């Protein structure tokens, strides 16, 4: 079963609410959570073995204390005693580099989702960018769950799935993933297709559209709508706001996610401008 990877930095407040999302995903999707923190101890010539191990223990304690604070916040603000389920946590406090250990963990474990928060600090976002640009994701289709800055947890009841209805390899896999989310959270799905002009650009014989309509036929709570707007990001975000969505899902086509913070890309822009969490599902490479 695919696991959820939650890498975090000690003392950084952006990870507190991201932790709540990671726990809620684990509870609803019945998955294990890998809690990953890394630290680096500078090795100087005169350091003793006792001092070295003392520094490692101190970093372990700091990481455990952060986890305890995360749990206290979760239990006080977001836990529902009547439906809490036992989660398996895998604590990994490792002497190493953040990016390297995320890469190693995601490649060696059955990781399906990585939960990453966005910060108000460019340097933090650049570190997130370096993690995501790693070529690991050319081979491993790991989904990303991006948490906007200062976003407190909200129950996932309305999901917007922005689709372009182009030929997407294995579109059924991404459709199934979103439907699985909807079932796990008892949520509605709003399938939306953005067109730049007010005329139909959808082929009725589109295989992707037929698959979407079949999902709607099986559950009438879901819906499909074509919307119009020259700016796709603004159009999607406005739809999210107008329909009080709690999650936005998109498929990232065959490019690195967050290739740059400055060049235009739908996935890039939507992740840094969305007011709700964004589930990024990667299109598999050849």
C-alpha cells in the first residue's frame, strides 16, 4: 500500500497545519505516514565521539518535540474522537541532507503522496523546488499534496478536478485517484474544462470526456462544467472560490513540477496562487 511522506524542518511553523493534512489523508486513505526530519552535524577535527553522539541525540529530541507539538495541535483543534482510526507512523530522524533523504525514502519506499507546504519565504520555496525538480520523479509517479501558506485544515467535501481533455496517457489512473479521494472523504467532484473562447472545443467522442461522464453517471453528486476564460489560472481559482472547494486536483504533464518560480506553467502558478490545497498527479513518462 502506498505511503504518505511528510518531510519537515524543525521549528518552521508552516509544517504544523501541513501535518494535520498528512494525518487526515492517512486516516481516510488507510495509509502509513513516514515522518522525516534530517539534520547535519558539522564534523570538526577535535570533536569527540561522545560529543558527536550527544549532538545527534539533541537533534532527535528537538524533532520529537516538534512532533509532540504537531500532535497536541491536532488533538486540540482537529481530532474527532468518534471516528479516529489508528495510524502507523514511521519516525525517521536522520543525519543527512534534506533533499537526499527525501529522494532516498521516496525511491526505496512505496510512497504515493508527499505533503509539502508553501511558505511566505522565497528561500523555503526554493528548497521545496529543488526537492520536486529531482529526476526521481521521471521514474516514480509520486503525487504531491501542496498546502498553501497559512492554510488551516478544512474537511474535504468539494473537490475541483481541472482537466484539459487532451490525450493524457493513462488518464484513467488519475481519474481513479481523484474518485478514490472523493469516496474516502465522502466528497463531491466538480470536473471543469477551461476554454479560452466562448465556443465549444470539446469533442463529444473524446475518450477522456466519456470516462468522466461515466463517473458522473455512477454518482450524480459529481458534475462536469465547461468554463471560459483567457487566463486559465484565474478562471480555475475563481471557480474554486465560487464553489467553496476544499481541494483542487490537476495532472502535471510531462515536465518537472515547479521548474521555475518565474516562468509560466499552469501547475506552477496554480500551486503558488491557490487558496486551497492542490493535489498534483504526474503524467507518467515514456
